[in-house]
C-alpha cells in the first residue's frame, strides 16, 4: 500500500477518491484551483498545496483527476508550476481523468521528449459516481506498460477494490473503453429525462413512474440513479451537465476519427448542448428534463404526489417502456459496434460495462446474444418498430419531443429496409456493418 499520494483535482469525483485514500491510511496531499475545496479537503484530513509542482514533491505516486486532458497537460508541463519540475525519479503517475484516447500516449511522448522516460505512466479512467468514489469501489480501466501497472496496482486497488480491470493494448486502451462506456452513460442520462418528461407530460404520478419503469425493460443504471434527484427539491450537484457534455464530445470526436457513424450519440450531444444553452451546464444533469418541458421544468417534481390511479398510469407507462427499451437496445448495439471498430475485445468490454454505470436491462439481456451469435430475442425488428411507432405517434399528438426515440426508430427502420424486419430485434446491429462483413455474426 502506498504511504503517500499526491492528488491533483478535487472535484466531485476527485474529492471522494482522495478522501477514500485518507480513510485507508494514506497520507494525501491535494491540489485544486478552487481554494474552498482545498480548505474542505484539509478539514477531511488531507494536506494541501498551492501548485502542482509543490503537490508532487517527494511523492512516489501521483493521481490526476482534473476535468480535461488540456488541464492535465498544463498541470504537468507548466513552465513555472508544472508537476514535472518536482517529479522524482521513478514516480508513478496515474491519469484518471476522461479524455480522448490519444491523450495518454501524448503525455508519454511529452515526458520522453523532456528526458523523463523514468516516469511510470498509467492510463486509468474511472466510472461509478461520487458514492463509489468515496467508498473505494470505482470501476477503473487501467492500461499501460506492465511495469507501470505493477507499480500502480496498490493505489488502484485502494480506489477500485475488485472493480479494477486491466485493459490490453497499452496507453490509450483504458480510455477507449471509457469512451465506449460513455456512449451508454450519455444516452441513458438523456433518455432518463426524455422518458420522465414524457410520463409527466401525460400526467402520470412520477413517483409511480419511477417504480414501474425501473422494474421493467426500460431500466438503466442511470435511470435508477438520476430520477430520485428529479423527485425531490434538492439543488445538490451530484454530476454537472457540463461533465457528460464534455464526455459526449469525446465520444463523437472518436467516432469521426474512426470514420464510424454514431447516430444516437450525435442526437444525444445535441440535446445535451441544448441544456447547456438553456443555462443548465453547471447544474446537476438530472435537470436536463427541463429541456423537454420548457414551459413546466419542475413538472416531474410536482407530479410526484399526483392523485392518479395505478390503472391509469400503467396504461400510459407502457408506451414509455417501449421507447426506453428500443433506445437502450439501439444504444447497446451502437456502443458495442464502436468498441469493435476501435479494436477492443468485446467480451471483456461487455463484462466491464455490465458492472458499471452504463448498464441497462437491454444491454445485459441482448448483448450476450450479439456476442454468442445466438439471437433468441422474443421480439423482431418489426415488432419494435410497431411498438415505438405507437409511442411516438402519441407523443406527436401532445407535441412532446422524443429526440432519442425518434432516432432509434429510424435505426430499426433501416434494419427492416435491409430485409431484417422478421429477424430478432438485435439485428438492428446490422446497421453498423461495413464492407468487411458483419460485426456480430449470427450462428445457424
């Protein structure tokens, strides 16, 4: 176990990660640009420093959890206050921030150019939210040279427990897995608002909607996590909208770089951007529902105690479940197809996401079918089209926007046009097949 760790970046996730290390007996010196956060960190038992250079002095282990790749470059290589100026020989640097896949190899290149090939570097993006950050059970996706991973293992295990995954492929491979994971995280966050806004627009008791929807095929980790924050008056920012906006930008840029179409990711990015334009960027991303209900942004909260009957609500919620299931299935196919495109091992990728915040009922239920080739879904592509059409036509009558559901319906329509209408619903994955053949072969 490391005795001392330097920790740069004490935001919502970083603060929990750093204080978890303190609770486990590690001496942690923290750095953040926001002085009140440093004061709170000291109150929690940590030490503070005013520059990256000062923070890493005499440290064998350094963790970066700042917001962007650009901030890592600045904190590491700043001419006057950069961490590089004080890094001792053989220091292990762990990059936990989310950035584009090329940023960790770029940090390695810059270190080598400055004569610091002695620094061990690990690509280790994280997932799991603030609660898991604070209790040391984050999903961590570690990649890099074997020697660096060996050095970092003790520190990584303190932050991840049994949720530490070693990703083959060298620096950048861990970030590729995180990128694919964020395909699902971003779509599910957006779909949570789209679904709950739809239920509210139909006058459903939203507390009942939450209980019904999380128990069915529309369930996702993000839905279970975000909706409770919509149902109470609470201005706490658990995860600011700006964070997932940044991550979805990385995803769509990654898709463009790979020459790979990301239909649902692209429309999700636009909905998220609408939230930022509406002034919600610094607010918890559960407030995105206000984009769907601009005239009544607190309607989900107000209807949490609505006087409706279960019979009335269940009939309306059926059409909400249908769009959630359709979107989540298309999202699973889009994410796993991207993973294969960027060279990730699909079975490991599935195992990681199934245990992380990007999971959903449809992902866990349908992805094994894609990977095994045994397509046994009870619904066909045309069945999904029929169900989603009913839901979308009802929304159209109300003038309620279904951005993701409308896009997902087009994907199933494309699959049907390719002659796959009578195939199991997972055949929507064929939309991403290229000239080299199917990404997910179907067994006989």
